[in-house]
């Protein structure tokens, strides 16, 4: 029996490093590794790609796994970053990590791997898969609930999932770090990456100013009183508290202010006081670009959903309006539903799919 040829995406972090080691333990796997460069850097960039490649190279040398590097910067700009800018210019708050997984890690990388003769790719994502009676692949939450990344992979299709392996999906993060320490991997205590690589340690507003045309405008209360001026609605998101610059207004109660709405047509930012102000809570949202992983629902159904990654599951009823749109009615109101972010649906541990939030009411 011929060994299965697998190419693992090495990020330079502990997750992909341990994933590579676990795959290497299978005699039925012929393993090679690839480091993906997704952003063209210069001396002023803050991305950690150089350090990450060095770490990936060190781990692969230690494990004896051949490593190559491939540049997907052009694909990233065309398929991910352009959409990122369009969304911010439209006054919305996108999640580029979701699109990066769909278009780069599980499309550009998968296509590259197949062209080089691979049977499958592998990553260090905390998810699991299984196959149903009809031969379709289910996407399941990772065993470590605090690290589960199914939210970010909800746009994957059957072909992408069938050709992907997720070796660390059954592990707890603490156990994974123990394995890395026992192996004396140089990345065993490396901090998890956060945020978007090309933004790095820069202030997000400074980065955004380089690419998005913005102008200041009125900041008003839900009652219509003008209490300040914003720097451009692209720099704010629903539910935001920090950085509003309106603290200490003597005419109002000494409570924190929060963004509750962005009105692009009038370039107006609406704010209100109190973490649980009614304007921050909605019961219904409308989603576009809805993708179903395993099967298209034919009628309304009940499930749970998340409108942001770290959110607890919320009970809801999904009403499909078309193959790619849906209305979602929540049993209880949900705080800070944000246009441009994703709503992702679950049935227990199975991730059913999701879509882009257009608006909430």
C-alpha cells in the first residue's frame, strides 16, 4: 500500500509543529511541509513572518521533515485583502481570517499541494472531521472548547474538508504544549499568534488610514444629541467602548459609552451609555453569502449560533430565504451583533455553516 502524501502548512507556531510530529508517527504518511508567505514585507513592516519561518525551519530540521516556502501574497491581496478594504469602505467590520482560510489555506495552498502530487494537506487547526452515512464530511468542534476554530472554517466545502487533516483536533492545548516540551521543540512555549499578520503590532487605526478613505463626522446619542465627533466610522465597531474620546461629559451620568450603530449614509456614529443598553441588543439578523457545509436546509430549523468567535452558543431559529441568504431569530436578545462579521450555525458539535451579517434588528 502506497503511503498517503500529505503536505502540512507550517506557521512557525506550536500547533502546526505538534501536528507535524503527530502525522510523522504514522508509517502510512509521506510528510512534507510548506511555509506560506501571505504578505510582502519591507523594513517598516511589523509582521513576524521572518521569525515564524525561522521557527518553522528549526522544527522541521529537528523532526527531519522537508520544508519549502511558497508565496501567496498576490492571491492574498486579490482574494482576501481587497475584500477586507471593500468592507471597511462600506462601513462594516469584516473578519479576514475566515476568508483567508477559505481562499488561501484551503484553496491556494490546497491547489498548490495537489499540483505537487499530494493527496491531502494538514494544518494545526483545532477542529475535527467525521464522515456521515452518505459519505459527506462533517466539520466538528475541536475537543478543546476554549481553542475550537470551527467558527473560522465554516466556509469550507466538501472537497476542501475531504482533502484536509487536522491532527490536533482531538487534543487539549495543555496536552499539546506538553508534547512539544517533551520533544524539546523550540516553540513549545511560543505565544499563540493574535490578530492579522499584516497589521502586527501597529495601531489598527494607523494601519487602516493607509488604505481606507475616511472623514470625521458627528457622534450622537440614541436620542439624537450631538456629543462629539468621530474620526471616521471605519475605525469603530458595534459594542466598542475604548477610544471614543467622550468620557467625562458633565451633562451625562458617569457611565461608559458604547458604539451602538454606524450610519454610513450620513457618516454618523451613534453611541449610548451602559454595557447592556437596549440599543446594543437585537433578536433578529439577516445574513448573506450563506454557506452550508454538508447539506442545504429545505425548511426552517432550530440550532445554536455564534455571531462572534468567543461568544457562547445562542439558541435560534434559522429561516432560509434563498440558497445563500437566511433570517436568524434568536430566543434571547444578542449583544453587539456586528454587520460584516459572521454568524455560524451549530448542531451540537457539528458546524453546519454560516454567513455574513448584513444587519440586525
